[in-house]
């Protein structure tokens, strides 16, 4: 029995490898938690690990093997549960509600549809998720999601949503990205001055306008910026690098860090880990997207990293 299961698992990796693998560009492995992941390597020396569970990017190394994304040491790698870190996808719900928190895209197994090297030298892979009896039970809409991850010296995640049913549906979606930083107390976020936001820590109704030219984080923060500009910059002073975060066709942007006090609410976050990340999340949160039958919607996030 044991050897039968082993052969089955090997076979899936072999099948993926045979159909989509490209030496030095795309390969597949099982991680220590038994989830299958795709490894992308770019000609610029960057490397990404993308779990088929949730289509979640879990690691991004630059050409010097510096990790650029944060994943909690206490992350829970169990089927049906979200993984704390990387780039979780939000769909079709944002935050808490009738569905599991941030929806079910991040807790379902996705399939590989295409992989290869693009004409402009990017390592690229497309994963897809369709409605299942499980999703129909909790959200009765036939849908298809496609996530294309492309890697050069930038990392792009491009999400497409299709309505495969005969009635419109409404959803929130986006990228709940966890950026790794050396120490959040020495970080700044630029590009949000003048943007209206709601402070989820103060109740969701009141609106404020961001005053800071450079937003500093020295306590718990959970701000939902509406109609934010399509580019913000995260300065990580200690690592002497910056992330340039671009978004397309997503109106809003969230800045979240639970700080020490808020971290206690999360069993999958260590007490001091809050200082090693900031979530800057291009996500629709203010107004749901409406998708008519047979229609499609697409959005993307692109991250560039540079020295400062
Ligand atoms: O995007 C910010 C947020 O919604 C916070 O309010 C916080 O709860 C966080 O996401 C984490 O959510 P999760 O469901 O992943 O624990």
C-alpha cells in the first residue's frame, strides 16, 4: 500500500514534468507538506515557488537568493486551511462573511494548464480553478479562474475570472501579498497621500484621508485605501531595498500588519514575526465586481525590487 501511494505521487510529478517541465525554467516537486509546487526560474536568476494548493506563490528569491516574500514559520499546511504568507488569492469574498475568510480560491487545489518561456524571456505558468460540488454548495455559481505567474526580474500575477453560468455574479478579488522586510519599524510606504481610507481597526464606516507622504508603521494597522494609485513603493531601509508594487484593474489597496498585540489572534503567526512583513494588498474591497454570464474580468499585480 505504502509503495502504491508512493508510485501514485511520483506519477503525478512525472506527468507534470513531462507535460509542462522545461529544464532550468519550469519544474515540479512535492513539498514537505505533500503539496505539489511548481518552481519557476528566470534567466535573470530569480526563482519562484508556486503551490498548486491555492495557486499561492510561497517563495520568491532574487538573483542573490534573498527571500522577498514572507511565510510564517507557523504556517498551517493543511488541506482546507489557508497558508499564512506569500501571495494568497482573495476570491470571491474579502475578509470574514458567509464564506471562509477571503473566500475559497486559496484553499482549493488548482490545475496546471500551460507553462513555458515567453518571447521576452519570462518563465511563465498558468493555473486554473473551476467550480466544484464543494464550491457550488457554498457559492452557487459556475466559474473559472486562471492565474498566470510570470517571472523575469519582476514578479507578475495575472488573474482572470470567468462567469460560466447563466446569471450574473458578484465578487471581491485580489492579491493579499506578504512582503518580507528586515524590520517593519524602519519601513515606509509611499504613494498613498491624499487617498481616502477606512480603518478596519476603528470600525468600517468612518472615512479618513491619508496625510502622510510616507506611511510609517509603528503599531497595528488595517487600512483599506479606496481608489488608490496604481503604484506604491515600500521602502525597506535596513535591507536597503524597495518594492515597487503596481496594480491594474483593481481599485483598492490594503495595508495590514497585526503588530505584537494583534498577532496573538493568529495561531499561525509567531509572536515576533510581525516585524518581518508588511501586507500591501491590491484587492477590491469597497465595491464588488459584477460579472455577467459568459463575461470575463482580469486584473494583475506586478512587483519590482530595486536597491535604495
Ligand atoms: O487584508 C487584511 C485582513 O483582512 C485583516 O483584517 C486580517 O484579518 C488579515 O487580512 C488576515 O486574514 P486571514 O483570513 O488570512 O487570517
